[in-house]
C-alpha cells in the first residue's frame, strides 16, 4: 500500500448550485472520513451529510466503504416527488388536454 494521500472528490447538487470539492485523505480512509472532512467546509453547511444516501460514481455506497484513488462520492438529496406518482400525473394531464391534431 502506498503512503501517498488519496485524492477524491465529493459532490452535491441542488437545482440552483453544485458543490464539487477535491479532498486529500490518508490511505485507508473511508467514506465517513471524507464526510467528516466535508462537514468542515462552509459550502456544505445545510447539507444533511449524516443521513443522505451516498454513492460512488452512481452506485450506492455505505459509509464504511474504503476509498480508492480518484473516487467521487456523490451525496444524494431526497426526491421532490415519487417518480411513479409524477409520471402518472403527467399522463393524466396529457389525457385531459385536447390534442393538437383536432381529435380528442
């Protein structure tokens, strides 16, 4: 194992802003270690680091996962609406709207 620090990214996105930070952590660090480091950054104030689901490159990841060089931890925020419910609502509205071809 190398003694070189791990360089990883931690990312969080909202509709109005995106936070992406590069962290340098000791070898053997885990996701929880990166979250503790991110909690010290003022840009992450208000982000629920303790309870938000997390992933590395789109795959859900536990907090005790060992980090690898170049990993990107993604902090996921709660969905505004259940995707199935939102789709049903859009379909319902589309059926209720008159078609543009003149047929109903």
